[in-house]
DNA sequence: CACATAAGTGAGTTATCACTTACAAGTGAG
DNA sequence: CTCACTTGTAAGTGATAACTCACTTATGTG
């Protein structure tokens, strides 16, 4: 800490750490991420990170929660004012734009799914995903088959985006993207 | 190596290492896995692992290739003798059974998707996924929309299995699984 | 000004990381 | 038997991992 630096509240620092951890966890996952890198990026020392969050895993879980919160918020904003299948379509479009513009969020989600063999991670992912499903069902009033088809398309789109084949000219890639846009 | 142990060919050892690495990489991903743990599980010293594969990443890439090979083989076996939408249904069922019975394979796939921000991993995943799409399209003759809906359902099923909500009694979980079974 | 409390870090802990070097021993061919 | 080749490891490299301890310094309040 430089001598002229102003102190911040613990809450402000927590925010800074969570923001910094987004990228690191998205790129390397829970096990691969470095608390030292995160602390540096947040502008604090590594010991202070542990004072604020207790452990690397606690920080990760909070980071995953934020990730789902962000997605739900996007859903809400997109669906505002519409209902039924119109809302479904609006949410789908907004989600596509979201992960197209924020690859960090996309990576973070994929890491969270991959991290699901850890019970604590799984629990957080379940809660986050559950809230998304609940919301989509409530706002659209669609049938179980339609709601699950909606999320299926979303999961495929995640993988398409991860593989970065949106603009590929390979036949299988074009087929997959074309078919996906149809939904 | 115990004094009575028989020597094996390098090829046999490579197989043993690849088999051992499956689990470790599936659980922890490329960055989180330990070459020491893998070598021990394969019954060799850690230095020899590096002689056989060059680097941790090379081993990982080979492991991911195997993962997709295994899935494609399952597809082929399932579709044998059928065609059209009948083949699609047979492959879907076989895939469901595959990841239900082999959680390691499921985890390995999710880790591979999450690892896609690394260009080398992405390239291997692209190739593997592409072969799956090519095969499914060829054997089923289905439309792009149907093929992509098929893979979308598969991706959702991956996440359902990862979250372990197949037998959950939460409403959103039942809705998602029910809708998914309908496809 | 004094004092409790909160913010923040330097220096260390032990363990493990990927990877290398140098060397030993089994094995098949001539 | 011998010699080239392959299989295999013991012992180490420096770097970095998560996390702790002892300590300092700023800040709001009476």
C-alpha cells in the first residue's frame, strides 16, 4: 500500500476482489486460479484476500453466485413488458448477446458446470440454475417441453460460443449454428 | 519398480497413463490435475510420464481426443442397423445411458468445454465435436434444425447430469427432466 | 488528544507444481 | 557373450500453491 493511498471499506474491497476473481476463475477454474493473481488484480495483498473471504473456495462460490445473478438480471430486463412465447424469444436473444459480448461470463458458466463434481459448487449451481428455470417458466407460461427446449438451446449455444464456431465455414459448424438460430 | 516386476512396452504404459489421466483430468481439469497423481495411478514414476508424453498438456489433449472417440464409438454402435429419425432416437438413448454410467466421461467433457479458451484445447474439441455432428447428420439424414435440436438436448442433458437433478423433487428440476425426456 | 476498531501488509509456513538430469537395469539381436 | 536400445527411476530444479502470524497504520468517536 503506497503511503498516500486512501483506505476503503471492506465492502468496497470485497467488490473489487469479486470483480478481479471473475476473470481468473473463468479462465482457470477453481483449482487452476491463483489467489495471488486475484489479490494483485484487486489491488490488495494476498493475506487480506483471505481475511475478506476466508478461503479460495468461499470466494469461488460467491463468484459463481454472482455469475448466475447477472444472467437472471439479463433475463428480467429482456422479458420486461412481454409475456408468453414472446418473452421466451426476447430472453433467448438477450442471452445470445450477453455471452457474445461477455466471454468471461460464458467461461465462468462452463467452469461452474465442470466444477459440479464438488458438492458445494454443485449446490450453488443448482440454486442458480433453478432460479433461471423458475423465472423463465413463470414469465413465459410455456410448457415443460418448451421450457426445457429453451434451455437446451441455451446450453448448445454455450458450447458453440466456447468452440468459437459462429463464423466457421466448416459444414458441420454451419449446420449447427444455422439449426440453432432457427429456434 | 519392484525387482520382480515385468517390463512393459512403452505403448502399454501409454495406455495405462491415459486411463489413469481420465479420472484426474475429469475431476480437476487441465490446470488442476497433478501429473504426479496420474503417474502414481498408472504405476510409473512421474519422470517417465514426461518421457512418454512430453508435457502435461500433450497428455491432456490426447485424453480429450480419447473422450470424443469413445462417444463417437457409442454413437456408431447405437445406430448400427437403423437410419433416419430412428437412428437419432437410438443414439440419444445410448448417450443418456453412457453418461449415466460413466460420470468420469461426463466430467471430462464438461472440463473440455470449459478448457476451450485455450486454443489447443479448443482445436481438439472442435475436431471431436465436428466428427460427432458429421456422423449424426450422415446416419440420420435429419434436417439442420433437427440435428442441432438433437445436440442441444444432449448438452442440456450433460448439465442435468452434472447437477445431479435427475431424481430431484424440486419443481424446476422435474420440469426440466420431464421436458428433456420428451425429445 | 486518546483510544478502540477496522484496514492492510511483510515475511513466513509447508506442500506441491511441472519438468530435468544423470544414471541403472532389463531385453532382443547377432 | 556382448552391445545397442528401450524401459524405468532417484534425486533434484526453481517456482508457486494456499494460507497464517505478527505487526503497522489509518480513521471515526468521545
